[in-house]
């Protein structure tokens, strides 16, 4: 099959521009900065300005999965079931109001820092497993989607497409880390916006496409009353599941102040909503098109290729050059997601695992090289997974659910409840994980071993089990933390049973009390906690 030369040329130009922007930005930023190297690599010296901040914050959500997934959802299930744009908008607003300021004011380096300060390394290791699973499966799923898209339009070998795309993203991330990722996000978002907006009018006016105003009933979707609870469950999962990701908090911690972080989050929420319009329209075109008159001969849904509806619409209903530019937009979206996820996991590994567990006295230079090596290995693992795991999208769905069920209650409780401890955190982690896995996952053939109310053999779980799992996980964290604190402080449990060293023995008026061992708490706060609990 002959290679689509115009598309290949545009793609090569796009990749070169992104690579050059990343390398030049990193070199210029580092040569002018006298800031701590650790902060420079992980959070860009906490000096990202307004324009770059807006673009990179928006790019955290508007990636390959967002663009392709929105078009696929409208085409396959209808607009009413396309929850990502709405959920991400509300989720970012909530994140800006209740999470961004708290994290930025503490000047953390990663999302895991508050857990390390209060819970210690054991809990951080468990949370890192959940976070890296989400990042790896996310990166692998969108790389796989990109490879398939390039094979459809450019006629390029899928393996070559994936490897080259991953190599470009890894290369500039290794070289410039957060600085390179932030500045390439600017270029990538410009490509995404320009490319998709350019394609939409051609697709809408193609002679093989009915006016979407006359096919509303097809692309709007059907409301099936028994699935109301499922819709609510997915909406809540999408909304609050947007928050507990290192990719988001890395941007929050990289801007100049907490006020900047909040404002940029709100702007990014609006930007993400606007960027959903082109893929929504492309999904509507997919449902309104006469596919029998194309080379496919059948609709993508009939061919089990719904996930490819966006590149297929570009290929068959826009001119060759326009479709190539649109594909460039998709490639840019994928790279903006991939580099962010790779940097996210490598940053947490370097500073929360390697630095805190293995080498507390490591120099900035050593940590910089460890992070570069981590970027390479995380990128390599995601690439291999995208090539060899057939159900990669299903694995991402499961990983994203686990991030919501496990990470969201952990993050919320540690920021808003000062009495939580490692015992509660681990208990909530295990309970939430079991409840979510118990619901099964049809995408990867994981059968349920917990049959929630209203379970159906044909429709699966109709109970909002994701939200239920998250709420139970949060309640477990609070209850177990509360009771273990009371038991230790009142002396029911001796200090020697405090295996996680959540508390320390403190002599006070000749008696021994147990007090919280949070390095971030001062003496006055410790005394307040003791008074509150002993007065119960």
C-alpha cells in the first residue's frame, strides 16, 4: 500500500517543530535560570507565566484520548453519553476551587509529597503503583490509537509510527523535562486547534454527509432509563477522576502562585470545553455520513472500528492535504498527553521513591540523571505495552477507575482531615481496590466477583459501583484513622504496636501520650490534636 506522501511530509514537519521547540525552550530556560535544579526539572522553577501556563494546563486534559475519545463516543453512543467534556470542565473547576491552592501554598514538588510527609514511604509506594498504572496505560492506549490512525491515513507501519512518536516525546522530555513539556504544549495546542478547526467545515459540507441538523436523533443518543444510575456513576467518576493526577498538579506546582494556579485551572476548564466542539462535530459527521460510498464500503461501527472514526472521517470526507493537517493535530494531541504522563511518573519515582527511599542525600545532578533514566524507561514500557497488549484501552479504563476510587479519597482526606493516618489510608486503599475490581471490567474480560444490586447478565453492573467504592474507601480512611488514633492516645494500644510509626511517645506532666508524627505539624498543632482526641 503506497504511503500518503503529503500526510507524511506534514507529520515530519510537525514532529521536527515540536522537537525543536522542546530542545530550544529547555536550553534557553536553563541557561537563564539560577533556581534550584530540582525545582527546575520537576516544576519548571515555579516560574511558568500566564500564556504558557494556560496552554500547558489545557493540554493536560486535551490530549489524544480526549480528542479521539470524544469523537468516538458521539459516534458510537451519542452526545448524551459523551461525558468527558462536561466532567472534565466541572472537575477542573472543583480542582481549582478546593485543591490547587492547598497544594501550591505548601510548595510541594509532586502530588505524593503530602502523603510522604504524613503517612511515610509504605503508603507512598502503594499510591505510586496506582498512579503509574494510570499513566502507563493512558500513554500506551493513546500511542496505540495514534499508531492505528497513522496506519489508516499515512499508510505507515503501525509499529514504526508508535516507536517514532514515542521516541520524539521521550527525547525532548529527557532533555528539558518540565520546561520542554510546558513549551511544547504551546505548539501542540496550536496545532490541535488549527488542525481540527480547519477540518470541520470540509467534513460538514461533504456531499456524502447529510446535514447534521437533520440527523440529530442519530448522534444525540438514546436515553435508556435502566442505565440512569450508570450515567450518574460515569459522570461522577469523570468529574472527580479528573483531579487526582500528577500531570495536573505538576502544572499547579509549576506556576508562580496559588492564585495563578486557580485562575489557570479555570481558564483551562473553559479551553478544554471549547476544544471538545470539533471532535463532537466530527463524531456527528460520522453518524450522518454515507459510508457505503467510500472505500470502506461499510460504516466504522459495522467494521468494529468506532475508535477510528475521527481519522476515518478526515480521510474520507476532507481533501488529502486537509486530512493530513487534521492527522497532525491528532498526533500533536497524543504527544502532549504522552510526554505529560511520562514526566509525571518519572518525577514521582525520582523524588518520592528514589530520593526518599534509597538516596536521601543525592545531589541535584544525580537526581536529574535518575529522572532522565526514569523518563526513558517509563516511555519504553508504555511503548512496549501499546505494541503487545491487545486490550490496552480496557486496561486504561480500569486504571483510570482505580485512580478515581483510590487516589481521590486519599488526596481529599489528607488535605482536609488532619487526623488521618497510615492505618486508615492503607485500609481505604485495599477496600476501595477490592470493591472496584469486584465490579469487573468487560473491556478486558475481567468477570465480576461482587454482584451489586440490579446486576444484569446482559447489561452488567447497573449499580453506581465506582462512586460507591470511592465513598466506602473515603469512609474507611476516616473511620479507621479516627479509631486507631483514639486507641493509641487513650493507651488502649501500646506504642510498640504502632508499626507504621504514625505516632510517637511524648512525656507530658509525668504521663505518656501518643501524638501525631507529622513533620509538617508544629508543636501547637500537635497539642491541639491531643486535646481534641482526649476530650472525646
